[in-house]
């Protein structure tokens, strides 16, 4: 299997981080050293453990704005409000095209 490793250098030391396994972070003097250590740590982890899959049934939370849906359904001023927004946007568009 192939794993992505982020290799960085800080204060004359190399650091290797295995992307899929955030607990594997090693430091050393050379790239070869840290890559070798990362490989050994990853092998050790995979030999001593196993990967299992869990199925979870999670009910998503209600969207926080859902309680506001339809709150203006019976507002007698809604259509007038929408028309004023429309007119304002047309004024802005005209001002931008004339500039």
C-alpha cells in the first residue's frame, strides 16, 4: 500500500507525518532517516492493530434556520418589501453600468 507523507524541515531537522495516520510524526537529521522511521512506525501500528468498519445511524440535527422557514408567509407587507428590494437592485445595477 502507498501512503502520503508530509516531509518538512524545521531548525535543521526533518519531520515526517503520515497523512492518513496523524499519530505518526517522526523527527530526524535526514530525509532518509525520518522516512525510514515513519515506515517502521506505520508497520508496527498496522501489525499490532487492525482496521474495522463501524456502521452508525446518526440522525442529523435540524438546520438552525429551519425554525425561521415560512415566518413571513402571512406578512401583508412581504410583496411590497420584495418589490422594494427589486427596485433597489435595479438602481444599483444602473449606477454600476453608468459608472
